[in-house]
C-alpha cells in the first residue's frame, strides 16, 4: 500500500531564515505531487505541483520554491522566511492514470511557525 | 473559473443527531467531487467521492450524491458520533486539468455527548 511521509512535523523558525520541508511517497511510481498551505482556520491553497522529476508548476508567486530531485521526493524551500509563511503545509500525491477519480492523498502535514 | 462553496461553520450537534453539510460547486463540464475530513493536527483524509451525475459516494455512514441539476454535493450522516468532530472539506477536480483541485473553505463540526 502507498504511504506518504512529511518532515519535520513541526518547525519554529525566525524571520529571514531558510526553510526546507520534505515529502516522500512510498509504494507508487511516477506520482503527481503537490504542496498546499493551510492558514489557520482557512482552506487549502495550492502552491506547487509536479508531474515528474525536475518538473515544477507554480500556482502562487511568492518567496517559496519547490524541487523534485527524485521520483517520489518533493521538497519545499525558501531562502528567507516571512511572517506570512506561517501555516500548515500539506504534501499530497495522485496516481497518474486513474483518471476516473483522480483523488489526491495527503500527508500528515508540517506545522510551520515563523517568529 | 471552477469553485466550491461550503456552508460556514462551526456546526454543533448532539450525538446521534442528523448531519447535513451543504456544498455547491461551479465548474465547466463534469468535475469529480470529493469530501475530505481533517482531524485536529492531521492531514486530510479522503472520506468519499463521486465522478458523475447521480453517483452516490458513501463511507463510514457518510453519504453524498452528485446532483448535476443543482450543482451540489451535500454531505449527510444519519447519526453523528463525538468521534466525527473534525473539519470537513468539499472539493472538485477539474476534468481538463487533473492537477487542479478546488477546495471549499471547510466546515468545522463539533459533536457533543
């Protein structure tokens, strides 16, 4: 069965510091991968998605970036964090080919607090 | 563009009460529709899904029917439990771009014993 991991689970960082969040998926090949952000008490905002190694699509211009160095690894980064980057970051994956449903499956999330 | 609108919460019910959380959507064509549930401090879990008109998704006592004529996908449960307390998200997937998921703002459900 497929599983998705995210780490760290929680992170407290000062403003202006760098960021690296990691997501890995097990039990599937060539998944589509997604990064979402959820602000406190709000819905989900799609940040990036990737359909393959090295392929990144950005949905929202900001100081964040994403990379996919391996098939089942997705990384969210920032060179300098802003207060507004605080939130709950969720990674998700979708199995390509099952177009009839195309549901996304989510990881446990990373709680980021920028002070 | 595509969008999802959910009833605002929080919704507070007593145990064993009937639950309805309204969800309507706007989309071109025929999207796939989903309900996700998020327990405190956790990621989203897929609760149920439907891909075409009149499809009924069901899981763990929850049901939702894809209504094309009213562009709705309301979530229902006949008898809620305290353990159902969570935030529920309605979502749609754009058939023209499967990478585009549109989520509602979420509805918080509190079930009291």
